[in-house]
C-alpha cells in the first residue's frame, strides 16, 4: 500500500510534535513538582513569621507561569489554543 507524500509529511510532523511533548514532559513535571512542594512547604512553615505570605504569593505566581508553559506544550499536541480560566 502506497502512502501519499502529504500523508507521510503529516505523520512525520505529528511524530515530531508528540516526541517533543513527551521529551519535555519529565523535566517540566519534575520542575513543577519541585517548585510546588518546596514553595508551599516553605511558605506554610514560615507563615507564623509573616514571611510566609510573600513566599506563598511568589509560589502561586510561579505555578501560574508554569501552567502557562504547560498550556503551550499541550497546544502542540491538540493543535488548538487552550484558554486560561483566570483573568490577569
């Protein structure tokens, strides 16, 4: 069975996008988990000294930025933009 050139190009492009998503998934997951656990535990631990509030705020903003990056990675796979549910 012969494949047309356009179909083959589509599958190669799709393979590249899916591979990029999978390759960047582990580092992004590790980074997100590390920022979340470190930020929340440090912020909650420092909450009694009032230094916890800025730490929690910075953690929430960092996680919001990482969520924006994850939406960009997901856009590669599903080929349509994902809209954030929150207003800036």
